C-alpha cells in the first residue's frame, strides 16, 4: 500500500514537472524522430562545419531526452557537443543515458540556452516553436561567427532565407531548415509579430 502510494506520488510529481516546464519553456520535450534526424545529418555533413580552430562547438538548444545530442556527438566525434535543456526530467534522463554510455565529447547542461554564449558555435541545432525562433534569431545574429551553420527542425527562423530545406520522409513531411551565417534576410515583413 505504502509502495503504491509512493509510486503514485512520484508519477504525479513527474507529470507536474513535465507540465510545469512545458508551460515555462513553451514546448514539451518531444524528441526528434530518426527520419528527421536523418535529414539533419544530410544537411550538415562533418566537412561542412567551420574548422575547429574557429571555435567549432556543436550546440543543441533544448536537448530534451538527449537522443539527438548523443547522435550529434557520435556524428561529430572530433567536436565538443553541448546540449542545453531546462526541463529537469528529460535532462536527468539524458544524463543517466550518458552515464551508462559515456561520450567524451558531449556535455549536457541544465540551463537556459538564451543565457548561454554561443559565440564559438560551428553548428546550432534546434527543434523549438515559432516564438522561440523569433527570440533566438536576434541572439544568433549577435553571437554566431560568419560560416557557422544553424539547423532548425519544423520551424524556420523568421525573416531568414534558408540555404537549403529538406522534407523528412514522415507523415507530416517535417521540414528541416539550414542557414549559414550571416543569413540572407528575406523581407522586413517577416519581422512583424
Ligand atoms: C521539441 S523538444 C526537442 C528535444 C530535442 N532537441 C530533440 O530534438 O529530440 C524542445 C526542448 O527544448 C527545451 N527548451 C525550450 N526552451 C528552452 C530554453 N530556453 N532553454 C533550455 N531548454 C529549452 C524544452 O524543455 C524541450 O525539451
């Protein structure tokens, strides 16, 4: 009985945490599917990144349960890969996974990526939502070096013209957008709310 009650409390706390952080960040920790990940990797093959001397870090903004961050760390073994995630449960799960299957080049931080300095990025990967993309655009324009790549799943960076777009082979044909800094600006209209 006590065990059942304890389990129930734990489940309720987990649900409350997930819901609370979904409200706080504006998005739930839905993971990138393998089909979308495949398009991300086609868009940014290792040779397309800045040389490591120019900084060379791969960032995942909102790394969720860690599946894509781990795939990125495998894909770019010579790069430091840094994931930022605010929601405690997915972050904890990703840390546990990393503890079980360590990757020397991967760091998973429980922090707000909007407060991080991305100036040494070679590649920024994200799967967020339109409001976050608007906030992120100004930050990326301020901080990223020329030549750095930005890959966004599902949502474009408003006002930027993508260098390439690929559609995933899933039922939504999820678009994946590639940008190279400095991006070509599409139109002033895109700045409107
Ligand atoms: C749709 S999920 C994507 C998860 C992972 N990137 C993937 O593709 O599998 C978006 C994640 O971004 C996180 N997030 C949103 N805003 C954030 C912020 N400002 N700082 C850190 N994480 C954030 C959310 O908590 C959520 O887990």
